[in-house]
C-alpha cells in the first residue's frame, strides 16, 4: 500500500505513463489563475489565510522558475513597454512609498498581497507599542492608496497625477491593500487584459514592481 | 471490519455540518453546523427486546452556540459556523463541551433535570404566592419525578484572544487547561479564566510580507499534559514541550518527510499541507491527513512517517483542475478507532476510506441515502482510475461528485460505531457483528 510509479508533475492527461514538466504555456496559465485567485481573496469579506499563503507560495515558485530560465524578465519587459511613461512614474512612486524603510525586501511582491491584508488586522489587536510602529506602516499604505480621498497635504504633485487616473487604479487599491472595494473589474475582464497586454491593469503594476525590484537589487 | 448495521440521520434543510465529535464514553455525539447550532445525540441504552434497536442514537439536545457577529472596526462579519467541538472528560453528572467559531470559544454545560420540588408552603402549584392566612400547617417540599429536561447553559466565553481564524481546540489531560490555535498563534487557557490566555506558539513573522507558513491544526497529547503537537501548511509537524520554555516556538521534535525531488511540481507544497493531526489513543503515534494521503508517524521517528496510505491517488493527475475549482484546498479530517488498529478519513463523492494497519487492507464506503437501506451491509465501492479496466459498479474518476465531500468523521472511543458528516446529513454506522475492537 505504498505509492506506485512516478508522480506526475503538472499534467491533466492521465494517459501518459511518464511525468512531464510544465510547459511554459501551462506555467503561464497557472500564474494567471493564481493571481486571479489572490485578487479574489482580497475581495472576500475575510480571506482564508492558509489558502492565500499557499497560492502566494505557488506564485513565488513560478516566478523563481521563470526567473531562472529568463522568461520572467521577458514578460516584465513586455508589460513595461506597454505602459506609458507617466504611469510608470506613478507606479514606482506608489510602490516605493509603500515600502517600509526598515523592511529587508526591496519592494512589494505579488505574494506580499497576503501580508498587507493582515497588516491592518494587527493594528487593532496588538498592544500599544507594536501598534505605534505598525500603525505607521499601515497609515502609509492607506495614505498612499486612498485614491478617492488623497491624504491631506503630503504630495500635491501626486494628487495631481491621481486626478487623471485611470479607473483601473481602483483595482490596484483593492489588490494591494486588501480593502474591500467594489470591484470595477471582474476576474474575467482581468484575464482578458492579461492575455491582451493592451490595457494597464493592477497586475501589470505588480509585474512592473518586480522589474523595478530586480533592477534595484541586481544592478 | 464490516459495517452491517446503520442509522441514517437526515437533518434535511439544516445547515452544513462542520464538526462531529463523540464524548469520552461514546454515549454522546455532538455535531456543529454552519448556522452556529450544536445538536447532541445520545445513545439509547441497550437491553431493549429487539436486538437491533439497542444502541441507536437519538437527539438529546439542540442549542444555538454562536451567533453571527459584526466586527465594526474592520467592517467584517464573523461567521457563526462551529469549527470544532471538544468534550471535557466527565467529572460529575453534567457534561461539558467546548465549541468554537473563528474567534470565540465557549464552554457549555449540559445537564439533566428529571425531578422538581413540590409542596411549597408559601407558593401554590402554579408558583403564585399563597395568602398566609390560608396556611394552617407546614409541609416539607419533596422532589417529584418530572419529564426529562436537558438544560444547556453557557458557563464561560473565551473571547478576544485570536486575530486569525481558530482552527483547533484541544482539552489537556489535566482537565484544567485547553489550547486554541489559529493560523499563526496557539493560546493556552485555564477553563476557569476567561479574561486572559497565555500565548505558547507564535509564528507570525515580524514582516507579514515574509509569511509563508501557517498553523493548520493542534492537539494535546492524550496523557502527557506537557506535550502538544501542531501541523503546518508546509507539511511539518512540531511536537512541543511546555516544560522547556514558556513560549514554545522552539519545537522538541520536528516531523517532516523529505521531498522527492523527482516528483516536485507546482502543487507539491499545497498537497503536502496537513489538514488534520490526531494523536493515537496510545499516545505513541500521530495520524496526519494531507490532500492525497493519510500518514501514521511514530513519535520516536522524525525523519519519515511509519506508514503512508493513499486515500485517492487517482486525483494526482487532476491537480490542476482541482486547483482551479479550489477543491485542492479542502481540509479533510482523520480518525483513529479505539484500539488504534484502523484509521479512517473522508474523500469525494460521499466516499470515506478505512485502512486496517495490521492487515494492510483498505475499504471505500459510501454515505448516501440511496445506498444505505436499514440494516443493510455497506457495500464496498471502487473508484476506477483512468486507463484501468472498469468493473461493474465502479465509479470512474471523471464522474466523481466533488461537491459531495466527507470532511468530518468520528469514531466511537470504544466500539465500532462511526459518525460521518455528509454535507447537511449525519450518518451513524455500526458494526453489529464485531462491536468489540480488534
């Protein structure tokens, strides 16, 4: 009663006797599916943390493999090229701001989506000392992403940029802060945008941040 | 083991059952559901004239344990779904159980009242105050039998100690303390103290961006009151000794099976996540369930499990679809029989599996109204893997109903009686021929 034969890697075809490594297309499809699941996670009332962590780990695994064979770089470059310069500026501004200066990581990553959602939870629950430091970070996040009601005073330039903002940034709000917002774009619209690479979507921002991170850490 | 007698309990329109638990004698069986209700069944005493009517379970009490709550600070609703019920060992005439939803644990007292005092001097039979002038003599009130009433009252409410969702509770063998575990922390409580708990495990990283692992289940050792185990989403088990230090972040033992590098896939981690962990009654072994297998571990051997049982290996080639429809995240529980010789766990299509550790034989059974007629023997089922020869009555993998999942099962502590929760129906199966454990 012990495992017989070899385990299959990533194959829906039950007829093949030998294990098959995932094809690039299968891998991309899994990545897309995972990112959609993560986005949906954050739209739910209270995301299941275990599920979010497992999906985020899967995304990280795919990203590692794609980085190794160079396809991650190709993808982020292609997406970055699709964006206009102003948006790129805004994107990096947004994401740099959000980073806690004390944090080791260079910038937010897709799997950090899990973390952000729960960062806000902790602010109320923990004792006052911790609350002070985390509250700061939390406020930074909210201050930066409160697109509809920009924070009073800090950066008029940023406010001006946001006044012309594309509706898709509301989705960025949802995704990166984990706040429950009325989704402007459903998962299938997202899938469309991912495959067409024409429209700027929240995931393009995430992909871009990966590129930015790597540019900073791997000169 | 052959299950010949059976009892079907259809709760009909009621909510999905979310937990099932026998008490320590097996006389009572508690179920919790998605609507926050607890239903307790009691076994009828044996000794009736008809041999097959003895030992059947009937409803003993029903009560609302948890209500939906609204967290105004986060604008989030807290579900009333009962995640776990655990009975306390019985110490007097009353029964006590702990029930928990995502955030709050409650201690309930279940007691019987079958007598009431009659013959008061100052009150009449309806309880109205008598006119003193009509009282001419004094009488001593006597206790008279009345219809049995089961009273349930909340004795303690343990709240505000969990930021994340509570997945496990476990009563210590000392009968004074218990643990509650959420995704990132485990707290130790004293049953008499509700305003504070002691944090014994905390795996929350300083930076939540670094979070890669969560706690999935936890349980106290059946008789070593200082030991407990917790499982993780990465497939590890950690045995902790509370005597070593106050915060048990350092484990005493780490149980982990090394990964087979040739079998690695993008789903390897997800399917290795442990959904349930149970100590054997003997305290020598651990039973764990991950997505495709059930494993028995020896507490003295950390580097690999003692036994691995394939629950539904035919799903291995379907992992991508199961990831897509989220079934890959289903958390199946597992159970030992009273003598630790057989283990049981649920699967899809209302199937559940039993593995005999001694004979190495296994069986697949189905919990459904259609296949269960009164007093009929449960017929073993077979799932035909794709590509292999299909026999009559086999179910092919592609026709499995993934919405019919048996997540919660329980085994009577001493006899061959099992409780199976199939969505909103509870099935109780008994092995009349072999009621003794082997």
